[in-house]
C-alpha cells in the first residue's frame, strides 16, 4: 500500500477543512491569511487552539501534533 504524501501543517489543516477558503471562513480570518499559511506551510501557534476547537465542533479529525507538524511521507 502506498504511503500518503507528506503535507505541511497548514496544508494538512486546510485539506481537513476542505480548502484554505473554507478554513478561513469558518475560522473568521481573511482568505489571504489562510492562503499565506498554506504557502508558508505553517500556522501561527496562537491560532492552533482555535483551529483545534473548531475541528472538534465540526467533527473533523485533527490532532495538535498534525496541526503543528503536518504529516510525514
């Protein structure tokens, strides 16, 4: 079975929410902010608690480790 492709923390979070635009809308941040996160690969640490809380409310599987470290290939 092939291994999943590696994803940066921001790309993984955006993917779990559908895309960066959906993440931005649900989190209440500007789309360009979420896009910068995906482009840089990282989400500011201060945003992680609110993203994890949103993921729980939305029943999206996301751990703190994934939000901080992404997924290795």
